[in-house]
């Protein structure tokens, strides 16, 4: 008898496979592993700031927390390293479409196909976050961090300076 999608044994199998795949075939720009070897639902992530971006050279720690219903429901990603970005909440929670629950957006900002789909993987999530950090134009229509979005609109040099300061601090913290 095979496990049904969304059952505990099935989501653990999916997560174990994704972890093994990332271990065997590392992807440039990030690494991921378990916080605790006995808990497949809690991952730690290290993202390297993408080249030719404001975040270049930064070393950003984050966690991925998977719900018991994974892969039917998305994980939550939260930066532990302080971040300053319109699409990252002040508490570090990442706000990108593929991490939003499946189905229609009650506010009409996203199409259902832009939101979580069970075909997404840890790799596709992290590649989306790298893309978010690489974008010259963050989504300012529905910002997670209103203050960062306002600063992007009204004083981009100040925004840039704040991000570069956080990048420097992230490197210092990573090696201390």
C-alpha cells in the first residue's frame, strides 16, 4: 500500500528525497539541511547574496518550516539574519507568491497558478527567493515591509545604504 499525498509518511519521504538530492547535487547560491536530524519538517538554510545585486556577498541564514500537510500546503520561510526588503516582513517572514496557500487570492493580487503548487520543491523555493533578492524592482503593490517599500519609492539611496550595511553585518555574523 502506498502513502497518500499529504500523509505524514509521504511528506517525510518527499522531504528526505529533496534533502538527499540537494546533498548530492548542491545548487550554487544556497545550502540547506535539517536543524535537527530527527525532524524533517524544520530546515536551516544559508543563502549567499546573488552577484551584481544589493545583496551581493551577504550570508543570510533562514529557516524553512514545513507543515504536516506538505506538499499540499507550502512551508514558511523566515530569515534569521536581519533583512531590509519590501517583500520580507520585519520579522523575517518571506512573502512570495509560491509560498502562499494554493487557490485564489482573496485580494486579487495573484493568479492561482502563481501560488503554491505541490510540484514546488525546496530548490524551487530557494531559487525564487534568490530571484526576489536579485530583482531590481521589488513588488511594491502589496509590500510585506511597508517602511522598506516606502524607502524604495522615496529615497532609494538610503534604502541601498541600509541593505549594504545589513550585508556587511551578515558576513561579520556568519564568521563570528
